[in-house]
């Protein structure tokens, strides 16, 4: 393989690696946003503290 072809192959490899890293960063950012939104939703959920305090039974 000559130097020109080797240079092209190495350049293409770098571009593929950069694209893969960019996609992974986007996926991680999306995951962080989703986790943040879920945390906010859980904080805003109304919790009834009386639920489960009494057990009604009849025989």
C-alpha cells in the first residue's frame, strides 16, 4: 500500500471514530435529560401519607 492510500484509510478511520463518539455523546446527553425529567416528575408526584396506614378486615 502506498503512502497516499494509507493516508486516506487513516483519515477515513478518524472520521468514523469521530462520528461514533459524537453519536455516543448525543445518546448520553439524551439519557441525562431523561433522567433529570424523571427525577423532577417523581419529586412532583403527590404522595398520600395516609395510604397503607390502616387495614380494614372483616371475617
